[in-house]
């Protein structure tokens, strides 16, 4: 199965060490990090892992001023960088799997409300309502009336992963728990005869057996090209 990174602009973080001072000093790092989503060409149709960021996140007023979390980074992108703008037919996306519900992973969700949107149940419960807003989620920016398919990652263990959820029943796309960045963060194993990839979202994963692709990994396009040549 072909996997393709879709880079939805970049994120620039505040400069300086961790601490209160970072929230009030308007000094930014010189370097940026990419914001990737990933498109998987499954035999049954197109599958998107995360929805990337929306160009509206680069506009004043998109983020609530009262929340300190949103003072630590800024997003740099235009409408042409959104996931939907990079696809010839966004309506062909059958399945959208979300690693978690932070803004740079669900920003492009509006264009895929037609798809089967899959979220880990515990992540959805953590992100919604007033509690979600206080934790740094933006449920008020999600498409009105969104009704994702909530799943529990409680299937049999696989390799180093203590539990799984087989998304399509064929063993090719398997959701696995990657807690840390959020307690219910999930990754997606993409498995075929040639290789196994782990789409890791914002999780930090070290593995000698898997090709791990993160949402902010500058190497992701190169790693995929090398894997394609090797296979």
C-alpha cells in the first residue's frame, strides 16, 4: 500500500527554556517543524491519518487568547497547504483516522465530514465540552454535528503493543495505543506483504523493526522514498 505525506504548512515554537517566561516573551525559534497528515491507498479506498491544520489557524482570533497553551506556537500556512487542497478528489477519502484531537491534527476536518471518522473513545471524551477546552482542545472549531465512530483499543496484543483495534477487519490497518502526548493517543500500523509502517502522530517512538513516521518529522518524505526503493 502506498503511503504519502501531506504537509499542511509548518509550526514555529517559542524560543527559550521551559517555564513561565516563555508565555510572555515574544521571541520565536528560527526553525520550524512540518505538520504532516498521511494518505494511505488501501485496496478498498483512500484512508487519511489525521487531517492536518487549517489555514484559519494562521489568522488572528482563531485561538482563544485566555489559554496559555496557544501562546507557545504559531502556525504558518495558507489555504493551498490544507489537506483537501492537496487531493484531486477529497470526497474519495473513505476513512479518516485521528491520532488525537489537538488542533493541528483535526484542523482540516471540515472537508472530510462525509468520511467514516474514527476516534478513540477515551480521547473523544477527554476533548469534548468545557473540560476539553480547558485541556487545550478546540471542540468549538470542529464541524457542527460531527459524529465520529468511537472505538476502544482493546483487541489482542501485537508485537510490542499491548492492545489493538483492526479498523477494516483485514489486518492491514491496525490502531495501537501510544499514550504520552495525550493519555489516549493512538498510532496506526500500516501492514502489507512488503513492510510495516507506524504512523505515530505526536508520539515519540523508537523502533528497529518498524518504520516510524511522526506528524512533525522532517525526515518523513525521505524515509518513505527510501522504503519504496528498498521494497
